[in-house]
């Protein structure tokens, strides 16, 4: 829970959003730099998911985060 806004953020699933591969210890996962809510096992999966569906979702998440931050000020 965000202590500033009392909002609960969705739990980040510890698997690749594109291929569904589970996170492996000592293997780097790539987090979306826009919304920071999804993980990918490699750059190829990140690019594939971005082009297929995540672009629209990411923009919605990023806009919501910005609105939340602005309402705190």
C-alpha cells in the first residue's frame, strides 16, 4: 500500500508477461520503464508485448500514476 495515498497497487507477477516464463533466481527480469508494473524475461519479449498490447495499457497506468502524484501536491 502506498502510505501517501492509502491506495493499493496491483501485485507484480513474478513471471514474463509475454512468454509466461517464471522468474529464476539470479536471472535479470526487465521491468517496463513506463508503468513499472510488468516484467519480461528479455528485451525481445518486452518488445513483442509492447507492440501487441502493452502500449495502450502502459499509457493508462502511467497517466493514472501522474494524476495520483499531482493530487498529492
